[in-house]
C-alpha cells in the first residue's frame, strides 16, 4: 500500500453534530472588499464586516487573502472577533495539519464559530467555539491547501517561513489583535507550530515587525517524532487502557518487533543510506495496515469504516464552501476541498522522520513559552501514548518534575470526567508544560469533545504567562538575543544557568476553574 495521506494529514471522520441556532446564507450587512497594502511587500484583498457576516453574524469578521513577499503565494484566512470582549481578549491562531488539510474544515467541524448544517445549505452557531472568550483566525496553509494558492513547497521549514510572513503581515495591519497570542493546531501542526514560532523569533531578531506577543502554543494529537509514533502503535492497538483492542496477541508481538526495526532503520533514512519512502512503506504495512485492513478507523478505534479517506464524508462542507454566495461573502472564487493530496505529496518523505519538533518544543519551553499538548484517547494515528512520551522526554529544565508529576481529573460542567491532566509550571505561571488526555475523543478532539476542548483551552489561556527574553539573565538571555541562528536544545547553556532556571519551576496540578 502506498503512502496514505493519514500519517501526514488530519483527514476528517464524519461531520459532527452542530450546536445552537441555524443561520441562513444571507450576508446582508457585509461591508465588502478592502484592498491594499498594510506595509510593503504584503498585499491585502479582504472582506470586512462589523456585523452580519457568514458563520457568526454577531461579531466583526475579516476574511480573504494576504499575498506574501514573493507575490506568488496567497494565503486565505477567516478571522472572527471574540464574542466576549474583543478589545481585551487574547488571540488564537489555528492551523490544521496535513500538510494539505484546510483549516476552514477544522473551523466548521471543530472549534470555529459555526457548524455546517442541512447538507451545506446553512450553518448553526457553535456554542463551544474557541471564539467564546478569544479572538480567532483560521489559516489555510501551505499554498494549495483549501483556498490558498501559490507554488507547492516541500519542507516544514519553508512552511514556517511563509506562515511567519503571514502573521507579521496580519498583525501589522491589525495591531489591535496582537495581544496574548496563542498558536494552536493538530496532527502535523505538531511540526508546523514549533517551526513557525522559531522562525518568527529568527525573523524578529533580524528586524521583522511587529514583534508578535506569543504567549503559548496548543497542539492536539500532534505528530512530533516517527520513533515515538512507531513504538506507540502496538500498545495503542492492543492494550492502551482507553480504546478497544483491535489486534490479536500474535499481531501485537509482530508489531512490537516491527516497531523496533523501524526505529533502528530511521538513522539510515536520515543519512541517505536507505530510502525513506521504502522505510515508510514497510513500517506502514506492518504497523498501520493491521488496523486499516480490518476496517477500523485509524482516527477513532471505536469506528468501523473503510481504510483512510473512506471514513471521510466532506460533502456538506464542500457544498458550503463552494456555494457562490458564501464565496462572495468571504472573498474568494476558487474551488475548495478539505484536503489536497498534491500538497501532501509535495512534502519530502524525509520530513516524516524529522526530530526537530521535539528539540524546538524544548527550546520554547526554556524560553518561557507555555505549551499545552492534548490528545483524544481513541485516536490511533497520532495517539495519546506517543504524545505523552513526547511530553515526558522533552529536554528542558522541568523534565524531571514533569515525569514525576501525578495526573489530575479535569471535569466538565456536568461534573463528568473530561480529561486527565498533568502539568509543571514556572513560579508565577511564566511558561510551563501541560499534557491532557481527553476522554472519549478521537483525532479531532474539538469535534468529539467540544466542551472539554473549550474548557481546557480557556483554562490554559487563563493561566499562561510569558517572560520576555530581556527579563532573563545570564547565558540564556545572551543566546536568546543573539542575531545568529540558535542551536536547539540546552546543551550549550552553562550549568549555573540551568540550575537557576530549574529553581524557578514548581509542580502544580491543573485546576478545574475555567478562565473567566
């Protein structure tokens, strides 16, 4: 079996139940196009409204295109102000994975202001939207994804460079939203987000403006390391403790041996002695096919369906986003689909075996960025076991404290268990690491567990703080201010610096108090 889009793309399962009242496609009140430059070399072609736009007519909206520096790449986005207090609320930047999966699909199926209803003819308000207490933007990236256009790219590094351009352009034109910014996403966003944030830091040291007020990152069912994913598959399929058993004891033993072989061969792939495509095909056959060949969803082990994309019915959302009335209102006119396999295929297979995301996460934690890693406990593909191991093995000053921390229940408004959570914070909440295993949720947590996802995110946002590099002292501050590219990891820091930083960390259990 060839490389499935699954391991690189967070494809959809089935359209979730929409919440709240229904909205027609009427777009009266929309102010229409706004074209021009915020500052050279970016070009804006957007629609703005104070009220009356699609999806959520009760808030200000901005949607359309930003043309990036090369003038060949145009990224599409949809922005919605917070339903509560847009002048003071934080900002969430959301990207889906893939590469090639549209964030517009994530918006209407997961955490955006509305859900598609009636076969795509109308929408319903999502009462668990992440814009309940935050401003939010959903971005189609890289080029070729969703409504975005431009040359295809082949690396996560390039994706980070372009997304950094987009965010500096957006916040340059709309500085009122550059306040307590959180980068969030799922699946392959586990690669995109750390790379993008590191690129933002590099660009800003080189003079990029404005300085984006990034406080934290949140990644759901993230893909961080091929080694951890391969090793997690046997246990997730056989004895995860959270999802149904889907393989026999003999299959389990075979998968354990195969996983170790895959991990052992990864260095040969990275050095070019072995074809990464051949390695992926072999490992996928031995570790993913036992699930998909038995017609179990690799995104939700409770669900019986065909292999890979056969689980996806995106007809309602395709109908919605390809409706001419909707397209006119949001500022586009091209065909839309939820996932573009050409974008996925353009990424070099070697990217799948990269380990840079974990090094970047560790570096960001040391810098004072708050990190939330959450995972639905029914997903097989980017399962909670691999995400937890990533969290435990990140090489940062709080590593030992996180490993020894106990889990705490996170309850919903009904007092039912929504998740189990483990966290280590700095004194005063200046950065820290949180892992949350979300109960009875699949690969797309906000779709299956919308209340738990919203409460976890609001709580995380409410506690997250950041210490600016200029407030740090000693060798760490010197490195962070350096105009030279920074080495990821902490090996070059002096022992005294690490010791001083270690003293600023404390173990703290995640509270169940929702951010007000």
